């Protein structure tokens, strides 16, 4: 199963001061299942600040989410409920080590798409930088995606 999909992403970053910053993105992408895990893949754009980067979200039920960016700003963030991972993050201006503490993962992804929501805390040098919430909706694109852009 590999489908062209419409992906809606809402990301909320809540700073240490409690100020929320909401970012919304709607894009075409690919959705597939492999070895019991669901994958959501899309191309970033200049609007996100990551032009030329492919983002892949690997979902292992409600156990873990791995966000991998490949291309000019390569990075990998691993989120697991109740665990902290140290991850290399490329800001586009350089690499830095960040701590990712998974707080909550909820997924109802299935063969036809669905919803994914996860919450995590981001720290640098063990100092809290932000609390983050991400909601991703995956729906079949009905021919609106560009299938030749993506590769596995």
C-alpha cells in the first residue's frame, strides 16, 4: 500500500514564557505501511524554511514517532512516551544536540489515513526551550498529489 495523500499539519510551539506560536501546513505527500509501521512523507518548501528537504514521519502505533529530514537540513528526532532522547538537529545554519522528551502520542492511522497527535518537550543543555504539540491529518489525495516527486 502506497498512497498519494493530502497532509495537514498543525504545530504549536509553546515557549518557556508560555507564549504559543502556531504553524499550519497543508501539502501533498505519500503514505504507506511497511513492517507494521505507518510512514508519512512529504517535501518541505521555502515556506517552512526547509526547501529541498524531504520529511518522513515514521509512526509505531502509540509507542514512538520518528521524524527524519533528509537533504540540506538532515536531522532525526525520536519521540517515545516517557523517554528522553538526545538527537542531532540541523537548523539550516548548523547542527546542535537537543533533548526530546516524549509526553504523549495518539494515533488512529489506518489503511485509509487518519490522525496523529504527539506532544514533546525540547531542551538544549538540559534547559527547557519549548513544549510542542503536533497534529497531522492524512487523507487520500484523489489525484491531487504529485507521485513522481517522491522515491523510496
